[in-house]
């Protein structure tokens, strides 16, 4: 981990923030992106106070220019990028009959196009370096169908397919780009605050209160994937509470 340069999107809370803290504590230089600048500044200060190395830039993953800018910041500051953790996401789940069409489009823009924009920003750098690692946060909803998750789950199924083809093509093209996709179940973060449908929100709150575990658990598997030797690709992790059926 020492000296690795790691860009993290969705770093202002939850899984991204926990990963930033753990990776920095292990010696990585973390480059943090999200929309809420106050949260990013607070986290950067916390990491620095603990003796770690962190910088941040406000980032809206739906904007290609923002994704390009955070990659440029990392390269201008540290001269390279070793890992990009594409983690930003929202989960305004609801039955289709609720007709939350604005939410549908926002999920596609952030959870799908945000990943595309991040990969578009980093791929030329990783290809030139002939090394790099793309880690993405999918979801158990990207592995299995859940009522209320037609669009959210659909965006996370997309992440699975996209990351697997990225892995295969990178191997075929011998670019030494590693990929890891993470499928979390109930992890206690701010994610439920993105649900706008009251019935779905109440159901999810009950599920997370009964089962949710700390975002530190996902940070640990992110670190594990990065810490493998360069010739070893940890392709997928499914991580959730022991008690969640
Ligand atoms: P949080 O809500 O705590 O974190 C989401 C992060 O994404 C925040 O940092 C938020 O920052 C950022 N984000 C949202 N929209 C944008 C945007 N347009 N541009 C940049 N950043 C954005 O939830 P989690 O930590 O749980 O979510 C992280 C990932 O984990 C998501 O992809 C989620 O789908 C996935 N996941 C989570 C599960 C869970 O149970 N918690 C289960 C399965 C998957 P800001 O608002 O400051 O931009």
C-alpha cells in the first residue's frame, strides 16, 4: 500500500470515507472526490492529523470534466495513479408503479454514467503506465432481483458486466490493469437518505437497523484487493452482514 496513489469517488461519507481512512492509515496517498466540499475538507484534515496523506477535489461524477480534473490533480501532485475506486452512488429505490422517473434517470446518470466517466478519465493513464487498478462498488442488487430495485439493481448489474469486460479486455491487451468489483449487502452509511419513497424508506430502515454492519468492513476488502501482488486479480467480493438472509 505504501506510496500507492488512490483516487476515491464518493469519498465524502460511508464506504468511500471509510476506505479513504483505512488506505491512508496503511500508507496510500488518497485523492478524494465527491460533491460536498465541507465533508471532503473535514476528512482530509482528519487523515492529515493522523499522519496520512490526502488531497481532495469537488467532483460530480456525472460531469466528464470533473472526472478528468481529479485524475489530473492526482497526476500533477503525485506523478501517477495506481488505483481508482469508482464508488459514488445513490439508491432511491421504489416500486416502478411509484413512477419516480426523475430518480430513475438520476440513478442512471450517477451509478452508470459516473462509472463510465471515471473509466474514460483514467483509462489512457493506465494504458500508458501499463499498470493500474479499477475497483467499483456494485451491490448485491447487481447479483439478484429485489422488488423496488428495478432501476437501482439495473445500474449495479451494469457495473458487473462492464467491470468483467474491462478485466477480460485488459488481460487480452496486456495492459496490466486489475479490476475488482464489490457487492455489498446492508452497510450502515448515508445511502438510505437518498430514498424518496416513504414505504421503501421505512422497509429499508428496518432492514438496516436489524442487520446493517460498518462501512469499515468494505474498506478492508478494498485494501485486500489493492494489497495483492500485481500479477493477482481479486475479481469479485460479496460482503454483507452474517445475519442478513
Ligand atoms: P453514502 O450515501 O454514504 O455515500 C455515497 C457517496 O457517493 C457520497 O460520498 C456522495 O457524496 C457520493 N455521490 C453521490 N452522488 C454523487 C455524484 N453525482 N458525484 C460525486 N459523488 C457522488 O452511501 P454508501 O457509502 O453506502 O455508497 C457507496 C456505494 O456503495 C454506492 O455506489 C452504493 O450504491 C453502494 N452500495 C451501498 C450499500 C449499502 O448498504 N450502504 C449496499 C450496496 C451498494 P456527495 O453527496 O458529497 O456527492
